[in-house]
């Protein structure tokens, strides 16, 4: 008999996105900057997710609440699955000549430094911060006017699934940080500020490497950066402007991730996936519902 406690966090396994198919090199709107920005982000996920799991696992033995333990278990399972799928995409990027190994080695050093040199709770606090950022990206994934507008449907399906699961486990690291590691307000918001900066600086740093590896000339890269940075940072309608109010929520004393509103398409995705078992179908259903 299975005595496992059921949580609202559903680890879904063996999903097939068709990532070995004929996905164009510039799969996001045919735009090298947009595509490689998301690729640069995605490249860091397998190593990053391993770090998230390690930073939470350190505190698992101190958790006594059975439901919280079950949530930690399901959080780890979900992040493990995300790593597997984003690794498949990394293999594809490697074959395109993208310096995935270099980026992964950099991330590995950065996360090992955090786990080895910083106070024990800080990596967990960093994880809670990034989990907040990924949970609000979940909303942007489903907003077709924004982040993934014009994406290849297989890649959109990867991000839709990942977004759904990030939304489901958004409070796990935060709860371990508050209830178990007993981290206070100033550490939480200080590390969030650092996470917001490192997240952007590192992604743009990796993107620079990828665009160079793609063989664009200096002039071509200058034009790509001009249009790409405007896409990211324009004050009205830019990718980050859209997310800023949700990021700032985290700085409110008394904030809890359950205050993040459910992405509008969460239910549609879930119901379609439950019925069809097909993540592409589920992603399509959210486009129709948007
Ligand atoms: Fe994830
Ligand atoms: Fe996550």
C-alpha cells in the first residue's frame, strides 16, 4: 500500500516534447537575441536545479511536519525532471556549437562556492529568491503578448510545463527558509536583491558568449543587442517591466509566495494534460484560452 502523503505538487514524468525534431535554430520569433536569451537561461537550469535541491536538502532532517516533508519530496522530484528535459535541450545546443560546457562549468563553480563558503542558510535563501523569480516567469510564459510570443510550439510546451510546476512548488523553499532555517526579513530581501542582479548579469554574460559562438559579426551583434535590450528593458511592455511589480512583492514584510496569483492558464493546462497526457496539447490549449 502506498502511504505517501499527497500534495498539490504533481511531479510529472516521461514527458515527450519532440525536442529531437526539426526545431529551428532561432525558435523564438525567428529572432537570434530573443532565442539565445531564453537558451542562455535554459542552459543554466540543470545545474541550477541541482543546486536548489541541495540547498533545500540540507535542512530536510530538521523538518518535522509530514506535509512539509512531502512537499519537499515533490519539489525535488519536479526539479529533477526539469533538469532532465533542459539537459536534452542542452545536448541540442551543444550540437549547434553553443558553449554549454563552459556555461555549466561557470554555474557549477558559482553554486559550489555558495554551498561551500557562505553561511549555511544563504544558498537556501538564494533558492527561495530564484523560485520567486521563476514563479512570476510562469505568468509571463502564458502571456502570449510577452515572453514567448512567436515561439516554436515544442519549446513553448517545455516552458508551459515548467511554468506550471514552478507555480505549484513556489512556496516550498520559502517555507523551509522561514519555518526551518528561521531566516529573517533583512537576509531574505538582501539576498533577493543580489539574486535579481546576478540573474540578469549572468544571463546576459552567457548570452554574449552564445551570440559570439553563433558567428555574428561585431556589427550584427551590436544591432541584435540594441533591439534585444529594448525588448527586455523597455519601460512599458518590456519583458522585465512586466515582471517588476511581482518581483517587488517579495520585499513586502509579511510576503508569502501563496500571494502570487494563479497564472490564468494554469487550470486549462492541467485539465488538458490530465485528459490527454500530452504536454503539447496542454500548451496549445492555453494559447486558445488566452
Ligand atoms: Fe524548475
Ligand atoms: Fe523551482
